[in-house]
C-alpha cells in the first residue's frame, strides 16, 4: 500500500522530524493491500468538524476520522491487513479504475491534538494506524473489539520502532 500524505493549509504549522515521513510510509506500506493507496490528510479542527458533522452527525471536532472506500470487506479485514487479499476485490463502483486505487482516507486534526497535549509525531503515526484499521473494517464498539484493535495498533507501531529498544 502506498501513502498519499496531504498537509492541508488549514493545519497549524507542524514540522515532524525528518525521519517521520519515512516511518509513516513504512507503517502504511507494511500493512494493507499492495494494490492500493491510503490518503492521509493532516488538517485542523474546522475541516474535521465539518466532516464529522456531515458524515457522522456529530457537530464537533475529533482527533481522527476514517473513510473507507471498500464494500463488503469487514469479514476479510485480517486478510487485507496482512496482504493476503487485494483491496481491489472490495472496491466499490466509485473508485475501482485508479491504479493504485484509493482504499480510503484518514483525516487527522492537529488542532485537537494540540489542545489535548498530544501533538507529537508518534501520536500522528498512531492515529494513521488507527485510521487504517478502521478503513480495513476494524472497530472498537465493544470491549473485545477495542482490545483487538489496540493490539493491532501496537503490532503495527512495533514494525516501525527503532531496533534496540530505543525510544522514538
């Protein structure tokens, strides 16, 4: 899977360390079908609030939103995460022709992260992992699902941690 990163001009100024983009790319490429792209938009509360209101009926900003462009994929989420199925197998009629096609979109609000004291490069990476899992069909509606999703997030983040146990 490829990463398409967009830092929206509405986002607060944000300068992750130079290695951050490579970590984000490795995180996404290491998980999910190879025939697709994940769009990640880093923006501010205004855009996230509008999206949250329009698509979820919640008129408030949040830290991350995810939009999946797949259909009927939930029962194959592990196969998608671990690259045993092609994303194109689940492409809906809106996005099937692009090569690689857009699997979904993750939108991160730096304003919310800043307000909550979580505006760190690692936190943005974690939200990308979280959002990708939602795109692939994972959720955290109940405790069992939340536990599984948190476990998957830890597994994904461990793939980009420096060797030797050094802190990122």
